[in-house]
């Protein structure tokens, strides 16, 4: 069962792809200029409409990356994954939007406003320490009127049946859940508001548990617009909630055929979409392109099972004390065998090993180095004790540097745009 609130049991990514219509990421990998390590290694396993982002990257067009973090506890390597993805897209030319979901943490998790602020500022410092640059817009949801107002507007377009079927809401579900979902949709659509340059591709890097939010937001994006577009042979079919507005489309200069409820226009679909979105903005309407998304795999808890912020032994915080980090690595579940003799003979099983997962997701950038460890493990050349020692060294180095960088961020914080 996967909803934004619970992930139970072993996750079958193939099934997620088949059931929800997420597209496998491998299909696109070859067309990405210099893919991020999480992409190369299949950690990013799926996407929706990522072609929009690739196209914008290649043609140097305006695009954004946006994701959000709920300030409900220690910041750990699960958060770092999303932060790394935001930063990578920013390097590839995107304007970055970072939401600190304090409304969600307060309304759904019951964290005090004071606490959400303190935790949230820690996240902000971390993402900057990890490499986020100034061409970005960071905000606490509760302090962002544009997002809150947009969420109100969105509420007119959704009914109870719909959120029940998307999120599994029941009669007892608090209204807060629905509010928080609409605020998240507003987070995702905000980069396309006029103030931020209007209509543009936006990619949302998230864990697969957030996909329901994306499905809802993509539907809402279409409903808020004046015109809807559907690909047809040789062009696009255009409909409008205000039928009389279709005459405006006729004046765009494309070849067209008029029908009673829609208009078919012919030409390059990309050019048509651009012209229609521009017209919408001129007419003072929203002109949302459906947001794209990429999905990364869940991070395994250090002792197996799922990682949970309510179980400190299941994760390593980005601000973990060195002695605790060492202890957690020592206790971590590996893919090692029962005895050293057996492991030398049969080799380890890195695909079951959280240390190997840590290498793959975070600690080792070089693919060659990662393959070497994998081979050494599989052929029994290296044993878990020695292997953990290597992980420990890289990890301690990272933690030290992260602490130093985060402290240093303090003095440049006011150079960033932060609505807090
Ligand atoms: N709901 C997300 C979580 O629990 C946080 C979040 C808030 C978010 N707004 C967002 C994620 C916008 C992606 C995009 O982690
Ligand atoms: Fe994991 Fe390393 Fe042990 Fe292999 S040798 S199972 S990678 S800890």
C-alpha cells in the first residue's frame, strides 16, 4: 500500500510503474547529457513527462525544479537525495523552488510552529551547504501568500469523490489532509505563476509515495487553464470552458477546423502549445503545463525494513555525531554471510546490503569504484568488517564537511531569497 502517509512492505517498483502509469526512467537515460549518479544507477526509476524537461535543457529554455520537505524531524540521507536532485537540475539550468512544508508538519503531524521553524531552517541551511545556488526561491508554506491563495483557488476544482479515490480518504479523515494536499499542488504550480515568468516545464523530484499528489496536480493544472489541448493527427484539438474563447485561437494563424464543441488546429504541436499558453496568459488566465516528475527508490532503514524518522536507529542524520554514526554503521544490516569462511567461499550479497546502498546513493561518486566494491564483495575478496570501515571513513568525512559548510552558510543566508 502506497499513499503519501504510509509505505508498507517490500516495494515492487515494476508494479508501481504498471499500476500507476509511471514511465520507466531507463527509456530516457541515454538522452540525458550527463546524468546524475542516482539516474545512472537506477535509483531514479520512473518519471512522468520528463521529456519536457530534457527538451528545455537541450534548447536552453526556461524550466524549474521544485520539491518540498516536511520539517518534522532530523534531516537524513533520504532528504539529501531529493536535495541532490534539486541541485543537479539547477546546475542543468533550472530555477529551483524549495518548499518547507511547515503547514503540513503542523496540521498533519502536530509539530508546533516554533519547532517547524527551527527544523525547517536546518533544512534550508543543509540544502545550501549541499550546493544550492542563489538562483532559487526558498519558502515556508505558512509564509507564502501566493501558494496559500492558489491552494484556495484550486479547491474549487476538486470534489470529495476525487480525493477519496486518489488518497483513500474516508469519512473520518481530517479536512486538514485535503487542505495540505491542495497546498502541495499549489507548491508545484507556483513556478508557473505570472510572477515567476508563467507557463513552463517544472520537474518535481520525489519518492514514489508522492505520486498521488502529482496525479492530482496534473489534473488540476489542466482544469485551471482556459484551454485544454489534446494531441491529434497533425496537430492539436483545443477545447475551452468558455467556448466563445475558441475564436481567439482561430486568430493565432494556424490552419484550423471548427467543430461545435472544439477546434482542431494543425501544425507543430510544440508551437501550438506555446502559442496557446501565451494567449492564455495574455487573457489573464492560468496557463499551466502539466508538471513533470521523477521518482526515486525509498531508502532502506539501517537495520532493514523501512527508514522512519520516528526510529533514530533506522537512519543517519546529516548532523549525526561521529560516535553515533560509527555505532550505526557497525549495527547496520549487510549482505554478508554467517561466517567469514562462508563469505570468502560464497561472496556477499550487495543488493541486500544497506552499506552498499549508502555507497550507491550517496558515498561513492565514481562508477568504477562502485563496481570494484561490488565485485570484491560478490567474490568474497572483501568482508563486511573491512568494507564498513571504508564506509565509515567516507561518511565521517562527509559529516564533518557538511557541518562546516552548514555553519558557514549562516553568514550568507541573507543573500538568498527565503520567505520565512
Ligand atoms: N508532502 C511532502 C512530504 O511529505 C512534502 C512536500 C510539500 C512536497 N510540498 C511539496 C513534495 C511539493 C514535493 C512537492 O515529504
Ligand atoms: Fe555489504 Fe560490503 Fe558486506 Fe558486501 S562486503 S555485504 S557491500 S558490507
